[in-house]
């Protein structure tokens, strides 16, 4: 495994570790769908050696990470629009209401 591949797997590992528990469980479900993948579990959690995963499974994980990232970005944009809408239409009305 070359340095670029190692950095790529470290990036995936970092992204998965930053995810919420529910998203991490979805990653485990992806891995669990492949019976030849060995998962190591102890009281601290589940560990997977990414360097032994076939490229198609790595790609499945990457696709899920991209999906989650896109969903989070969409939610952030919606929240920003909601805040803008609230500040534009409701904050002005509150001020006029008290005059």
C-alpha cells in the first residue's frame, strides 16, 4: 500500500469518526452486508482494518459519506434560509408591534 492510499484510508477513518453514532451504525450495516468482512468489537466499540477492505466496499463507504455530507450541507442551507426569513419577516413585525 502506497502513501497516497494510506492517506486516503486515514481520511475515510477521520470522516467516519466525526459522524454521529447513527451514521456510524449505517457504516457498520454496510460492512455487515458483506459476510467476508471481519469486525472486531470490544467495550470501546467496533474496529475495522480499512486496509483489508476490498475497493468496492471502500467505495460504498465513500458514497455513504458523500451522501451524509450532502444532506448536512442541505440542512445547513435550509437553516440559513429559515433564519434569514425569520429575521426579515418576523423580527421587523415584533418591533412594530411594540411601538
